[in-house]
């Protein structure tokens, strides 16, 4: 293990984490703004929703950086037997499962309602989608904060 390679891998890991956290936060703020605009300015609300869909490649880049640099870091500094790392991995798995199964499913349903303009009639189904997406974003942000805390304090 060379210190230089370790620093590069660590920098890539932190950069990927910052990209993921930043995009997730921007996505959440945009989502909240979308709901404020739905009944005020439908065109802006649709435009805002299209912007959110452009975030996906950045999330992929951030995730790729985190995973590839994380594997590199593990080869340089074995920490897999430490409690903080095991807890972090559980949170990472929860984050990934949430990212692939909960968020996209609800976002797809929301987009279908937007396409048919049913989102303007805030019925029970749309309220449920809104509630589940809100939970998705808050849980993702809390998971990321927990990962950051575990990685920083390493108890």
C-alpha cells in the first residue's frame, strides 16, 4: 500500500459520497418545490420534474466512485472486522436497496400521473405516492448522514 494511492482512493471515495449526498439533497429540494408549483404553475412544475430526471447519471457516477474506491480502500486497509465498518455496510446495503426499489418505483408512478395530469387532482393515490417519496428522500439522507458519522468517528 502506497500512501499516494491510498490518498487518491480516499479522495475518490469522499468525492463520490459528496456527489451522492449533494444530488440526493438537490433532488429532495426539487421534489418539495415541485409540489408547491403543481397547482400554481403547471408548466414550471413539469419543467422541474424533467430537471430531476437529469440527475440520474450523476447519481450513477457518484455510486461508481464510491463502490470502486471503497473496494480499493478495502484492499489497502482491512477494516472489515471492525464494528463501525459492518454497521456502515448494512447502511450501504439499505441505501442501495432503497435507491433501486423504493424511489424509482414511486417516481415512475408519479411521472405516469404527471403525464396524464392526474397529479392536479390530489387524490389518495397521489397523496400516498407523495408521502412515500418524501419518506424515501428523508430516509436516504439520514442513511447518508449515518454513514458519514460512522466513517468519521470509527468507534
